[in-house]
C-alpha cells in the first residue's frame, strides 16, 4: 500500500470507529493528566516538579516496565491539590472521550495517592463527581466512578480509605471498588477481606490482574476476590484451562493495547495478544488505561490494534459490543447502545 492509500485507509478506519458508540472501562483519571496541565497546576499550586518544560515532561514518559511508570505517575499526582484541580482533570478527559465517540465511561481514581499528601478525600471525590455530572449534562456522556485501592499498600490502609469513602458509597455515587498498582509481590488474596466488605456494601468489583502478574493472579482475582470484571488479563492466555473458564463465564477483560506497548508487555503492536484473545472466545474490550502517559486515548487504541492486527469490521464491532455488554450499565441502556451500533452499520458506517 502506498503512503496516500495508507493515510486514506487509516482515516476510514478512524471515522468508522468514531461513529460506533463505545464505552471505556479501564481509565485512571490521574493517568489522563497531560503535561500542559501538569505544568500549569504545578505553577498554580506552587508544587516543585523536576521538569522545566512540557517537552521535558514528555521526554520523561518513556518506561521500561510498570514500576518505572508508577514512579512518575505518583510524582505527577502531587500537583493535584484542590477540588477544582480534580474537576478540571476529569472534564478534560471527558471531552477527549466524547470526541472519540464514547457514550459511557467507568473511571478509576486513587484516593490513597492524594490523602497521603494531606488532600481531603472529599476534595478529590467531589471534584471528580461534579465533572462527571457536568459531562452528562454538557457532553451527553454517562459515567460511573470506581474507587481503586493501591495494592502495594497494606490492606488495612485500603480499609481506611474504604471507610472514608462510605458517604459516597452509601448513596451510590461510588459504584465500584478496584485494585491497581504493581502486581509483583501483591497477590489478590492480600485484599480478601476488603473485597468481601465491598461486596457486602453492594459495590461492583474489578481488579488488575495478568498485566505483569502471572495467570494464577487472574484466576485468584476470580476465585478469591469474586470480581465482576478483570482489568488487563493478558497473561490468562498462558493457562488454556483458565481461558476456557473465562470464555464460558463471559468475564469481561479490559485490555489496554498502547499501555502494553509502552510498558514493554509487547515489543511490537503486531504481536499484541488481543486478536488471539478474541479468537479464543474471550470477552475483550479496548481501553486507554493512562492515556497521557501511554500516547493515546480510546480511539487511538482502537485504531492502533485495528491496523497492527489487521482487524476486520467484524472484529471491531465485536470489541465495541463487548465494551457495552461488559459495562455496569442497566440492561435497557445497554440495549439502546447496541441498537445504535446496528444503525451505524445499516447506514454504511
């Protein structure tokens, strides 16, 4: 394919994917902090950062594995200090998601990364929720908020955060509990009691597993924590029996292609396991994870795998359908979005 034809093909794929009503199920709000906003907030809040320019920040976004990313991720958090900062961060993400054709997002946030710095959990949570409410009104994008627990910290620390969040859990403004940060040395069973308490409180449960951790972590996330959905899950492919279980149960996996590439989980997008996961009957979805750090938002991730793995429209539509079916939306809303997919296809999208 010559260069002109290649550009035309990319444009057509992007336009088709933008028209489809997508949901994003794996997005860390703190990971959408763009260098320009980071620099602005550092100056506004008088926070010292080891960068003198936006260019220096972008140059630092080169990682060799999860730990090297998390080091700068937590460093970037330091500039988020007040309710307005969290509102602005969330609204900036929602505008990008809406422009990508997202109709619904289920977003993560890490209160422990902020309360440990003396930022009240109310400032964090209320700022995010205010933006999510405005996103529904102004952009037509619905949303759910999922509180994530940092797995490298003790379970008791997670319990303390869970208790602090009880006012928002009790009235349904926090919809789920998640588990993120580094998997190494932090198996799912470490948080057995906390997830049991969250289930008792009526929260939806999700957890990162099988990104850097082994396939057994994916199995334990199901069997020990009893999650409703698995974030990442790539390494489940190492265990054929586990793959069959996941497929039979229809467990949704929130895969993040550009994240996997940037963190060296794959060295070439052409080798990404997403197509193999689809072919194995797994309910795979496409998501952006930490888009500012990993070089692309939701639509960028779809286009990246569509081109690198030569996915056809059937595969792309299956991914979008999975994202809707795997969401925590009510059944009638899911059906409405699924119907919209059919209308896009009928009109030759």
